C-alpha cells in the first residue's frame, strides 16, 4: 500500500472516494487487527497513511510527532520520509474548518463534549484554543457522565464524538436535548447519515448544527497536502474542500419525491434515477414485494393503520441507505418518524400537480382529494427543500428537478 487508511473496521469509510476526488488514485483501505499494527508500522511499507479508530494512539510511539499530535495525544496522519515516520493530527484542522463553515464559535462559551476518544480530545483542544469559557468531557463512567448531564444544562455548544446514531444504527441519539436550556449549536462528527437524530432534534429546536462530513473532507485535504509536500494555501484549500465536499455529498444523498397520490412520483423517479445514475426505490412497490399483495388490497382488507405500520418499517430501512431516488406513498409524510427518516440523507422534492389531473384509479384513499390535500399540503410544504410543478410532460418535470438540484 502506497497511500491509504488503516483501521479495524472500514466497511463504511468514505475516505477512498474523497482522496480520489483530491486526485490520489492510489489510496486504499486496509483493515488491520490490533496484533498486526506493530508489525505494519515497523515495516513502514507506505508513503502516507491516515489512521482511524482504534489506532490513533497506538501508532504514536512509532512517529516523530508534530505539535498538534503532541498536544492532543493522538495521530491520524503518518508520512514516511526516507524511512522515518512523522505523525500529524489533521483532525484539528478538519474540526476547526467544520465549525467555522457552520458559523459555530467557541469564544466565551461552555462546550460539552460527548465521548472521550481521539476525536473528543481534538474537539476539546480546538475549543480551548478558541477561548472557550469551559470545556466538559462526558464519558460513560467518568465524573461527568450520562447520568448527571443536568448539571451541564447551561452548555452553549454540544459536540457528539461518539458513534451513536451512525449507520447502520440510524435514528439513535446519545442524549435528549430537553434538559439543555442554553444551546446555540450542536456538532455531530458522525457523517453517515448526513443528518443524525441528534441533528434533527436540534434543528427542530432552532439550534444551529454541523455534521462531520466537512471535517472528514477538510482533514483529508490537509493529509493529502502532507502526503505530497504541498504547502497550505488557505484560499485555494478552502475552494478545494468546498468542491470535494459537494461531490461527496452528491454521492451519498437521496432524492426523495413526495406529493399527492397519482402525481407521478414513480414515473418521474424511474426516469430521474436513470438520468442521474442512481438506484430507484418505490416504497409502495417494496411493501407489495414483501407482502405479495397490492397496497390497495392491504388498505381495503386490513385498514390504513396496518398499512402505515408496514410503510414505516420500509421507509426506516430504505432511508438509511444512500444514492437513491425514493418515490414515497402520498401519505407517508403524515408520520413524523417517516419524515425524520427521509430527512437523514434526503433532499426532499415536492411534486405538486393540479388535483383534477391526479390519477385516482385503484387508490382507495383518494376519495375526497380536496380534504386530503388540505391535510397534507402544509406538511409537503414544510418538509420539502424544493417544490416542482408537475404537468403532462415528464421531460419538463425532469428538467425542472435537475435545474433546482444543480
């Protein structure tokens, strides 16, 4: 391996793709067992590596450390210079960039950090260096733990550095925000999903949020510069980070089509997925495949509440995945759990069509469209990122969606 990432479990890592966008086509992922780390580091058969959980501290004795790595106490980037290993902490730059790009500041504020690993140490160092009034680290068994969070209800900034809520355990949150009375920002270093349960809860309360993808891309750019001896240039580096971040987000975003029954979500979704080279998923069709029954028959024979239970299960499973065009049932947005699941990785597009143009055949719930629209339209409007008018020409609809997403 010439360049790459080492760690214990890397199946969900985005690093190879990000370094590919940065121009490094030789970057690889290498899973290493704990008992093999020493041999790997002593052999040093690489030019440059990134290091992730749980080896950020393990590799330190084999490296000449830079100031950030010494101060924080962990290494995430190692460069081989003529057989001598130099250890750096580019997570410091990544965390700083993430906070700054989200307009989150630490000066004079109380910062509460969940977790006590390497990323927690990085977050604490950044907060201290930016004049935080107080920094508190919460661990499972420490003096400050999850059983006495109420003593820190006055925290201004909450930072999650734990893996709670990360794929495939979507929908989980490390804490409830109900006890915090002073929060101005929530940072979650998790980046898959793009919007964790913790972030969605914060947004509902009007609290500013940031996720870990910007940190991941920024630290990767810093590591890339170290690998290839490129001098940092703030303006050029910021432009590069923004460019790679946009490309990376597109790889992992879902496009979710919502709207009234019969508005054309399935027809449009299939064509959109083909156009964008994405997977296509129709939640109603999955329900039919799972049950061997038509959705109209399930609703008629077992009732709408039973159908909604099946729908919630399917949406929870589908929405946790990425790079899909998802066509939803018209009433799927009625349940908050469904809305939150779709928002995790989704750009929500509301397809609005004139009621007299909606297809109603074989749709047992489409009896009183006016009443249905009055109930659902405010939810469609508040949930969507974009609204697209649907006419009779599917190509026109596709063009409009492509335009708003570009």
